[in-house]
C-alpha cells in the first residue's frame, strides 16, 4: 500500500484477507473512498425507498432481507472472505438497487410517492 504511494496496486494484484485491507491495498485511498460512497448511496436509496414509496409489506420485507444479506456478507468480509470478486455480492446489490428504483418509479407513475420527513 505504501509502496504504491497510497494508490493501491490494482485489483487482483494483492491478496489480503479482510475487506478494509483488500480495498486499501488494491484500490488505494481513492478507490476505498469511492466504494464507501457507493455503499452510502445504496443505503440512502434504500432508506428513501422504504420511507417514501408506499410498497407492499412483502416487497418491503424483500428489500430489508437483501440489506441483512449484504450486511452478513460484509461481516464475512471482515473475518476473512475475499468479497469483491464474489458474484453473489454484486448480484445482491443489483437486486437491491433495481428493486428500489422499480418501487420508486412505480410510485411516481401512480403519484403515490410520499414526502420524506
């Protein structure tokens, strides 16, 4: 990490067994910040969807279940599972973002979107 002037060595160039160390050693500080911003944006989208879009309880349960699943993957990454190259992570994120955007789009079309408090 320090040998690359804090820029990281490139994805796959280094093997570390924690999410934080893996991100920093492969993508550097800039990459780690960008991944953090992506995670924050995804959480913000999910919260906005759950707070403002009137969705069915079953869909709300699915969205919350995906969030718990992603938190579980993150915890597994903290213990030692290399996470960034696992397709299940990216598939779960895609399902979460797609589901949230679909719910918001449907609510906007029907005019039933609530204002966030």
